[in-house]
């Protein structure tokens, strides 16, 4: 996870507010069915695109 992605106003530093908002946005991205919980399957579906299984 790259911290600079959370720098919403691009001033070079990440405030707690920016971090919280950024982390929440990432969470919402992972929580594909928006039930407020990121399950292992949802996490895998977002991050772990494996070329083979
Ligand atoms: Ca900033
Ligand atoms: Ca979910």
C-alpha cells in the first residue's frame, strides 16, 4: 500500500484525515457487496489475481 496514494490534496504529506479517507475508499473498493465487511474472498478477489490456480 503506497502512502502517497492517500495524499488527496497532493501537498506531499498525508494527514490523518487523508489516510482515514483513503483507507476507507480502499476498504469500499474491496467490500464488493458493501455489507461493511471485507471477507477473505473479497480481499482475494481484489488483490490476489493469480495467473493460475
Ligand atoms: Ca496532503
Ligand atoms: Ca463484503
